[in-house]
C-alpha cells in the first residue's frame, strides 16, 4: 500500500508540471486575456507544494494517513477550483476556492496539532 501513495504523489507532481507548462505555453494568451494568469500560477504552485508534501508523508508509512488524504483532497478542491475558474472567470469559483482553502488548511493544521500531541510523535519516547 505505501508504494501506491508514492505513485499517486509522483503522478500529481507530473500533473502539476504538465499543467504549469500547458498554462505557460499553450494557454498563456487565453489566460492573460481573462486576467487569470495569477490564479493559474497560484494553482500550479499550491498543487506542486501539496504533491511534494504527499511524497514526504508517504515516507512515514501509516502514521499520517489522515493528513495525506487531506492534502490529496486539497489539491483537487483548491487547485482544481482555480484551474476551472479561468474559462469563464466567474467570481463565484475563486471565492469558493478561497473559503474552502481556509477550511481545508485549518483542518490540516488541527490534524498536525493532534499528531504532535500524540505520544508516538514524541521523539524522546521513540529512543
């Protein structure tokens, strides 16, 4: 099962690079005309950072599965909503992604705080 998480993270890293290159070359003039270049760049950046974090969490095995799935969902919910915002650039989609992004990052923060308080996360108990 852990190899599956590495493969998913690798595929998401590839997708981030591919979407960044696609936006920078094939879609650049269209995205600029809609005034959504910054949103596209932000979506690719967050997508890539979250995919790298998935790699790191996959190294820890089963101890951080909840955080892994939250980051996985965040790629699709936050970056995905920004990717979808450029064709019609409606105001509703970016607001949706910002509100959802705040809730999502708060959930990840709470999960990390709970993990840090657990005895298994205490380095002195592992020695």
